[in-house]
């Protein structure tokens, strides 16, 4: 089985990443990944792609565990492809976040206990055993029907590990921590720096939640990268330092006087609220905002930031503070850009539900680091293919109870790719006037269905 020729042509962009035999294996595995309706184990990918007797099965396992190719090089080619298609000019928007992939087994490399947001509540946080992936995505505005639709397309990936390098000390001695351990913000910063180096002449704006808004990231941003994130509710803000007094000796002040906290700022009547209305992906609300420029000294030291205080008059959201390193942006631009970050959560959900992000059962370190990200790479490639050609073959399912659907979901994109691939495979099997043509069409629609 092969995917449609238009998608295989798209995969030719990645020939430079692999050797010739490895590239053939890469195409086979992506074919099986896209067509499979079961768990994305390597053996299932072999069967779904029709490659059961094409070489020994260990060849496909070794592609992830031993083959000579780099995940970052794959990300570089993918990033250049996505930027050339969706953001050839102007600002590049990106988002960073992490997601938990639940696993079983104590011998799987890189697993640990991580916070599980799906089963946790504000009152009781809970954890699950699995892999925690930190992912950097390109934020893409929908190029098809709705101008408000947003997609987050993954390009870089890092596996976060708990502090597992602890050595058992003697009785009464504290164990030593692993010096090679890196936190999630440190992994995110590493990916941001790599991405910024790939596009040195472009300005990049990265959105991240409060976990990626602290000093680990903000103080070390590349020159062509700006950041939008949260200010801690109890975070201390300061006015810019006053100019040095003439004739005064000593070091110049690094910060001015401390500004009122979030609650005091919200209650301050000397600054009026600005009313903003949002009707976009990730944010449909009328909000009251205040804006000022200040220092978030604990996170960014003496870097001047634009601070936006957000109040929901309907009480559906708690008061929040956001910061942006772009001083020229107003509150509307900052909040609109940050709201697009919600698309990364949709990417994680779709990748788990439709592409088996949590399924790979590898155990070796190299295989673990490489296998699951292929699902996220495939997610980005499906969107690119649909943008270029696939939208011409889009066909919504016949559902009389849902007649108003106009925007394609990722399930529709993947279904279109499968259907076009199967139709090319069975082209010419039945004449258009054959009584079996209708049956073949129904069969293709059934095996192409996603979810």
C-alpha cells in the first residue's frame, strides 16, 4: 500500500535527512502510520503499509533504535517547509508546551511520574506514569475558510526526564543529583535557540504558559525572539529605574519603585479600564484590560516589558497578568497572539486520538526519543498536504443531523488523505457503470474514516 502520489512527492523533501535505504523505510513507516486504525506499534505499521514480507521486521525497529539520522535535522527540513508555505514573510509565530503520554512498564526508557492535567483538579493534583514531551510548534492561521482558525504544527521535540540520576548515598548522607538534568523550561529554551538559529533574519514571537515564562527562558532569549507569557499573580513588578543623579557616585539603580500588586492595580481608579472584544479561535469574550510598561525583575531582571492586566466582567475567568517583550504591541495584539496558543492543546489531543502519539512501545533510549515525534511530524505534513492540494478533494460525511459544518477538522484532513490514497489504489478496478462501483465507494469511505 502507498499513500497518494501527491503526499509521497511531499516526502521527497526529507531525502537529505536519511540514507537511501532509511528513506525507503521512513516512507513505509509514515504510510503505515497514516493508514492504520489500530495502535501504532512498529509491527502494526509494517502490516498497515503492506510491507510484511519486504525485508526482515527488525529492519523497521532498527530505523528508530540504530539508524543514522537526526531528529533535529528532520525538524530543520520540516520547519523550513512550513515557514516557506505558511509564513514566507513577516513575523513567525510559535508556541511551546508539554504533554504527557501515558505508558506502562518500568523498563521503558525515560518514563516517570508526571503531573496529569486530565485527571487532576485545582483541589487535588494527580500524577501518571509515562513520557513527558516538550514541543515547539509553528502557529499557522487557517488558510482555507475561516480566518479565525488556528493550527499549531510541531517542528521540534524534547523528552523531559525526572531527576533519575540520583545515587544512593550512605546512611545519613543526602543523595547527589544528576548534573545533566534539564528542566522543561531549559528544554524549551534549547529548542527556541535552535529554531531562532535556523531563521536568523526573521523575527519570532513565542507564546508559552506560566511554566515557560520564568527566568530560565526570559533571561536567555535570542536577539530575534520575543516572548508572551504569564506574570505570577503575586509577582513583583517595578517601575523602570530613574536616571542617575548628577554628581552621585556608585552603581546605577537597576529598578525603580515597586508597583502595586495585581489586586491593587485592578482596584486603582486612576487608570481606566479599556474594553476589548475578542471573537477568535481560543478566545470569545469581552474583557477589561489595563496596560503598562514595567520590570518583572525576578524573571527578566532589567528588561522592560509590556504588562497587561485582564479582568472578565462576567466573572468566568480570574484576573490575570500577561507580559510581552514587544513594547510596541498593544493589549489587543498581545492577547490575540496568546489566545492562539490554545491550538497546541488541540494538536496534542488530535495526535493522541488519531495518530497514536501514546502508542509506541519502544524501550531503548534512541528509539524512545525518535518514535513518538514521528506522529507529530506526520500531523504537520498532513496539514501541509491539505493546504497545497488536499482541500480540493475534501468531502464532508453525509450527516443530516449536522448540516452546518463548514470548517474541516484534523479528522477530516486525515480522512481525505486516506480516501484519496485508496481511490488511487483501486482506480480502474470497476467501471463507472459497474454495479459494484457503489459498493467499492462505500468500502473506501469506511476504511478511510478517522476516529
